[in-house]
C-alpha cells in the first residue's frame, strides 16, 4: 500500500482563517462522499494514516481532504497559542469551505474528539465516523486528572507545563488555556448526538488512551450503529501496515454505503 507522497499528490494549498493566519491543506477532487482526515495532537497531515487514506481515495476516485490545524504542521500559528476550540474551528472552516455534499470523518486520537464535535455541529453533512484511538476529553481525563501536585502547581503558576513525550525528543507543552478550553468541550459527560454509522478502532495495549475510552464513546452516542474493533497488542499510533489496511478497509466500506 503506497503511503508516501509523490509528484502526483495534490499540491499544498492554503485557506485563510477569518481570525488571521492560514490553514495548509491537500485536496483530491472525486466522487462522493468526501473522506476528511483529522490529525492527532501535535501531529500533522503528512503522517502514514493521512497518506494511506489519500492513496485509497486516489485509487477509488474518491474526494479527499487532509489539513493541518493552526499551530500544527504547515499551518500558521504557534502550537502553544492554540486550543481545542481553535482546532474545531479550523475543521469546521475546512469542511464548510473545501467540501460539498456528504462527508465521512476519520479522526486519529485528538482528531477523534474533533470528529465528534464536528458531527455534533454539522449533522446534515456528516454521514459516518471512523475513530482511530479516538481521545475525546483527553485534556481532562488523561492530563489534568493525572498531573502530579507539582505539575498542577507549575501549570497554575506559569500557565504552561512541559511533559516528556514518547514520540518527540522535545517535551510537549500543555497550557492552562488548553486545559480550561478542554473543559468547555467535554463530550463523555453526557449524550453524544450522532445517529449515523460509527466505527472505532483501538489498540488493547495503547499506553496513551485506554481502549475503554472507545467503550465510553459507544455508550454516549445516540447512534445504534456503532462497531468497535479492539486490536490485540497494538499501541496508540496504529500505523503499522496491517493497521493502515484495517483503517482503509473500514473507510472503504462506509464510502460504498453512501456512494
């Protein structure tokens, strides 16, 4: 399965944000429904999952969109200056400005949270959801609640704390603004309004987002069509060849359902 960019990939383009700055994106024109990929926390649209989906959509003649949130990848802004609401706004702007007709959202980690928030706000446009280690409410459940007393004190005093990262040599900055904005966007505390098909894929050995989070998403969704795939031995990224094939097969089936 080709997952690397080539000269045949769509060109990098930029979309102006109303508040200033730009969102970088790649777009494939094609048949409906459009597949739209939402990246993870501190990730970008050049990762293996985004490119595997692009290759899938190219083979199928399917419309496809991948983009970088503000403060991520090739989009403008500093990561430390952005929060969940900014990234949600970017996703809604990209959806409204760059796509037409029915859309299937594929969200990885943070993207799974953004995916659910977008579906809540655009129920007429979003037809299906695919979550890859989806992580709604992670700022509350996996950050704030797990911070040590010292980390909380630093965060409250300085407005930022730096956490070691398994995936990046530089520490991950977490701002007080991010934690507070996360509280305003929590989903797992109540019903999650979406009635279309939802497919959730989660590794049983995920050290970052427990697989039980996908169960909580299932319990909160109003949809009666929710399937969860738990992958034995898999971690958080789900980016091995077999993981990419599983994701692509899942997305293809939803495309066939609505195409």
